C-alpha cells in the first residue's frame, strides 16, 4: 500500500476541535480508512507448491487408511 501523508497546519485563531474536524475530513476524502478496512480480512492465496503438497499428503493418508481397512486393523464407521 502506498504511503500517504496528510498534514494539517493550525491557522491563527483556530481552536483544536476545528483542526481535528479538518483533519478527519481530509482522511475521509483520501480514502485511507476505506483501503485499510477493505484489506483487513484479505487472505493471501496459498502457493501452488503448498496446495500440491497438502493434496499429496491427503491422498497418501487416504491410501494408508484403505490399506489398514483391508488388513482389518482399522474399523470402518
């Protein structure tokens, strides 16, 4: 995500609440909050290698279970 700098300088005879209001409005206009909230729950895709390894692991485990069932060492549900 690109770095965005928002700066608000105090004008003479301006109180803190109006500065805060101006700052909040600038933040809203910049869309920073929308981007952050949108990316909050973003889940990265697993790499192909990781997906492939897990699939091979599941296949090996299934074959092992079938083998144990044929030998009578594992009870079917």
